[in-house]
C-alpha cells in the first residue's frame, strides 16, 4: 500500500476550473516519501487571488511567466487521472472536498470524462482525534506539531496533509483502517461528477439532530410570520448555515417573510444567498456550491448590509 496526498490551487476564486497547480506527494506505508511533484498548469483565465469576498484572498506567489508557458489542463488530465485512479494508493487531502470540486469543474469546463476515485480527509481525521468542534487549517496543525512548510504551495500542502496522517497513525498506534473504524469515517468518493463527502458518522448523528431542529424552527417562523410588504417580490432566499443554527437565522427568515420573500434550504431554488460575516467552517461547503451557482448566473450573493437595504427598499 502507498499513500498519495494531493492539493490543488486555483488562479481565480470565481472560477473553480482555473486550476494552476496540483501538488502530489507519494509515500510508502511507513510514510517515507517516494515521489513529490508540483504540476503547473496554465489556468487560461484572468487571475483573481482576492477570493470571492473582500480581503479573504490568498497570495499563491504565482509566477505568471511560468504558468503562461505551462500546459493546459487537458494536456495533464490523463496523468492526473492515472495517479488518482490507481488502486494501489490511498488518496488523501486536507479539506479535500474543495479539491475534488475543482477537478470536477475543470473536467466539465474542458469536456473531459470525470476522474473517479475514493479519498480520505486528513482535516476530518485530525478534528475527530482532537475532539474539537471546528476543523483546523494546515498551518495551525503544523504549529501544533512543530513542523514547517510553505502554506498554499500545492506540493508543500500535500506534504503537510501526509504528515498530519502520519502523526495520527504514530500517536494513536492505530493503522489507517483502525482510525477510520474508531471514528466511523465514511470514505469520500467522486463518481461521475457526483461527490460523496468524507464524514464521521459519529459526528453526523448529533449534528443532524441539531440541524433538523433548527431548520424546523425556521420553517415554523416563516409560515407564522405575517407578510407586511412586497419589497422582495416573491424572490427565494437561502442563508448561511451558521445563521440557520442561531437566532440570526430566525431574524433573517422573519424579515424575508415580512417583506414578501420566500426561504429555502435548496440552493438551486434560490435567487439570493445571504452569506455569513465572518464566514465559518460550517459555511465552507455551502459557499463552494453557492460560488458554482453564482458562476452559472443562477444566484446572487448578498452581504448582511445588502440584504438589509433590500428589505428597506433602498
């Protein structure tokens, strides 16, 4: 058995397909690195590293001249596909769902077949090991493990993901399979562009109950609130998950109902999405989906201030 850790960076936060680098680190079953590489790719688009919200961007320290002379994604597609679909490796990444979504976006953009593979998430495993509510970014884990790496360099991020798993295996004296069993981890899978996230079934039981109660409360709030204006003109609104789980969500749904709007948890039905400020880890996955819909011109992202202006008729 071998491990294959990978990480992907995109040159434009608004375009998931704009992959500019894929870092890959392959190690043996004892975590000895056998091969490490950074595959540079021409993103074929205008760079935008400021993210989709102000001041949340990251500096990838990209060499534009290097990327302009690098191959387009279709030219490295088969190489990437062969590596990730190799049955002899265990594929892992950190917050790996985002990387898989970028791969799917690139394959769709260039009209290429999907890359079908299974994967585990080092971020999820580390969270379960620590018994914490929030997940940790690689730089915070590196600080806790006294390791140095170059954050947001794909190859270095992939290496740090591998080191995270190595630490968990060695510290617990459990094999990977035993770790997965202990924390009841469902392995993630990408199958014909259908992404199944890697999750802990232990965690999901309690989270699901809390979420269902919160959403039921929002539903009751919506139907019990009297409409006073038609400012929102029957538009459908979705809101950040972290808002849905707090009193903030109740207040938002009340304003939506009072002003002639509709509330839905199904993002594809929504015309607008009210994002959390600040955004939390609870919101991350939903925001990725919202960004995809925004790129397809199917949804508009609103800040809290912008929503408040709408319900004031400004």
